[in-house]
C-alpha cells in the first residue's frame, strides 16, 4: 500500500498534485525582452508592481519604527520591574528582621535598657518597612 492509497483521519486520500502557488503568474516565464518593454501595458504592469513594492516597503518601515519604540518601552518596563522586585525583597527582609528583633522582647523583659533598645529597633524597622511599601505604590 503506497502513501496515496492510505486514507488519513478524514477519509480523504492524497492526490499527489502539489498545491497551487499564490501568484497567478508563478508558472509563466517573467523575462521581458526590450521590445516588450516598449509596450505601454508592460510598462503599466511594471509601474504597478513597483508602486505595490514601495507601498509595502513604507508599511514595513512603520513596523520597524514601532518595533524599536516598543522595544525601548519594554526595556524601560523591565528595568522598573527589576527595581520594584529588588525593592520588594529588601522590604520583605526588613520586615523579617524587624519581627525577629521584636521576638527578642520577652527575653529582655528583666533588663529595661535592652528592652527599650530592642523595642525601638524593632518598631523602627517595621515602621520603615511599612513606609517604604506605602511610598512604593
């Protein structure tokens, strides 16, 4: 059994004929002689194709400019995202250290000087973290 005889899932078999090209003139020899170039129909056809190519080139130039503008915006956004993520990790570390410092308060209960120092340090770290997060938004 050959490739053509094997049906696919839809039940259709391949015909072996290749798909038709998109251009209607794809199978025609497009070489133009000097005598043919003198004819107005050929000149109009070439001018039309030149106009289409120039129009497509202009639209591609617009896409290139839009691409570069969008790329610049993406680079700026990625830079801002890195800044925010590093700032967020720093704020989270600050919050953790502040909570850790406040966790030592029960151990320093009997020593008032250490208790006050630990309380001030812990609440300062927590306050700085919260102010930083609030101003970051």
